[in-house]
């Protein structure tokens, strides 16, 4: 089949461009391996005196992605997460089940199943379960790393939560860049 001059130039230029495009640009995966975590998998911790189960599903790792971490937390009716802000990470929150109030800056926003919120770093936020069922929140941090706070603040499931002294809280909060109101 005979090509027109224009078709030939277009085809040839695409092939020639390959000499200038970095090889890693053309690959579908970079140096990190894809990660799949199933429903019953992940690092599980009890968080705070309310004993909310929190699961770290995807975390910063030396041989993995550093751009994102992914967690879930179950919050009982009437319980919540106090107003705070992250100094180093943006947070994406997805409400998997339940309903509540998301406090963002000076606003109270009703949230329910399938609500999504993007909380930029330095923005005050908190959440309260106002419903009658467990509020399950799925959330991610970018960049990854803040999940280390939960490892130090929480207690692994199977061990009772260990309260911290005020000095321990302050040291932990400073280390992980979180400020509470």
C-alpha cells in the first residue's frame, strides 16, 4: 500500500521521537512494585482511648511508592477525630459507610456514604460520627509517611491501647507534623 508523503513523515517522526524520549517514560511501571491489599489485610492498630480500629493498607516503604499512603478507620457513633492540621501532607477522605459532620476550617459539612473531601496541608479539620452506625473512613496522605504516626500513637490490635503522657504526645505530634486545637 502506497503512503502519502504526509503519512510517511508522521510515521517516521514518531519513530524518530523514540530516540529522544527517556526509556522509563515509555514503561508502565517504575521501580516500585504494584501493591494489592485485600479486605482483611494491613497493619491494624487501636487508636486513642476511643479504641477506633485503624488499618494501614499502603505505606511508605524503602522499595515502594513514597507518594501516597492509604488507611481505613472505624469510628463508633458519637465518637470523632478532634480538630487538627497536618504540616506536611494533603489528606483525601472518602466516607465508606455512615454519616457525620466534617469540620473544615470554620465550616461544618454533613458527610455520608460516598462523600469525598480533599484537605490541603495546614487546613484545620476533624470529624464526628453523628449517625447510629459505624462511620468507616478511607483516607490517603500525600506524600506518604504520616502513617508512621499511627504506629507510634496506636497499639497493635491484640494489645490494649497505651495512653501517652502530655510530653510524649507533644514529642510525637512534633515529630510527625500534626497540630491539635
